């Protein structure tokens, strides 16, 4: 439906073009346009700004693709329903994977308690075993609710399972990571990426990407130490090349007026990332720690951020 609307907008406004492709293909799509990428070869760096909206549109959410447990529809949950692209449905995914994989998906992408995720996965496995796995959302939501037990929050008991299946089917978290990398690839230095997140899990992925690619400012202690010791020609310390990285600007929340106009905007956070070339924290750490004979920190796993803590300046 969005493609149809987009094609109509193309006719009405020559500045607008729509391409049926995921975030991760952004650089490829833009580089394929010879007019936009003229003289840029394969390096990109010709875009001033990119906006990534990670939310689902209301027509999708309220439509007939099975995104909501409150509405009956097929157990589909695909954003891209083009058969040529071969995206499996939520039903096909559950029929294909074992119950351990399903439980992990519900826990990691839906945020369900591990024991609850296992109960739901067991219920699905039993239904597959006797041929009674529902093919429509209303009946599937009832199955999940019966398996889950008491729901302590004010929401449908199957909401988080539906979210997990949707994220898995559409590879949403991978698309966020790859889409950010693709956006940085085509941006000019000083160009900005605006990212609208709607859930804590999206925010965590965005912040994790930013931290791993963040440029160290001149006030950063590790950069000051490095530059001072480099000037002294400290043994074992080499001059680092500047690399493309990220500078994080102040995030923004919706105003009260925006929330009154659209209540679904309440949970949105607009993050601003700026592409810059400089000394990245991760490169400085790799150079400085050995020079100081420090052990490396263990890899961080399972980090999460509560986006409700992100406030407007």
C-alpha cells in the first residue's frame, strides 16, 4: 500500500522518489542513481541528511497482516509481502524452527520472562504436534494467553509474542544496524541522521551503534593522554589515522501539542547523529591500553538502555 501511495506522490512532486527496498540497501539504491552519485564512484558521501523512522505506520498496524493480537487476520506479520522477495510469514517461521529457537526469539525480541517464553514455545510445539496450530491471529493470541498465565501489565497477554515474531520475520534489529551503516556510508562529513525510535530495544541498538563508532572530543581524557604522549614520542604509540565516526547530538521527545495530535507519538524519541571524521574512542582504546600495559575489558553483552531516560535539553 505504501508503494502505491509513494508512486502517486512521485507524480505530484518531482523532488520525491520511492524505492521498494529495506534500510540496509540504502547505499546501493542511491549509488545506482547516476544523477545523484555523479563523480562519487563507490565512495558515496553525497547526502546531507537521512531520516530513519523505525516505527510501524498506523495503516500497517491496523491492517490485515496480523500485527495486533486484538485484530483477527492471517499469521503473516511481513512488511514486504512481495512473493519474489521470499520473506517467510510468522506462521512459516514457527512451523520451521524448534521450540528452543522460538523460546529464545520470544524472550530476546519480545522481552518476555524466560520461563514464560518457554511456556509459549511449548504450547506452539504441542499445537504443531497434533496439527492444531492456529493460522489466524485471534486464535493464536488465545493460545499464547492460555500458555502465558497471569498478565501483570495492562496489555494483551500476547502483545510481546506478536512483537517478537514481527521483529524476527522482518529482521528489524539487523536492518537498524545495517541501515545506520548504510546511511553513514552515503552521508557527507557533517551530514546528519535522524532516527525515530519507539521501543527501548530499538533505542538500545542505536545507542550501542553510536558508542561503538563515537568520535572522541578534544576534552576526552583518553584523547588528551594520547595526544600528549604522541607529542613526546612515547615508545609503542603510533599516530592514528582519522576515521569516519559518529558525534551524538541532543535527542528530542515529542511536545505536548504533538502528543495531543497523535497519541501514538508519546513513546517516540528522535535521535540525532552527525557523521564526522576523527579519532574514535574504540581506536584510541586499542592504541592506549597496550601502551599503558592495561588489560582489555571483556566484551559487553546483554546491554540495554531505558529510553525513558532520554530527555530533551
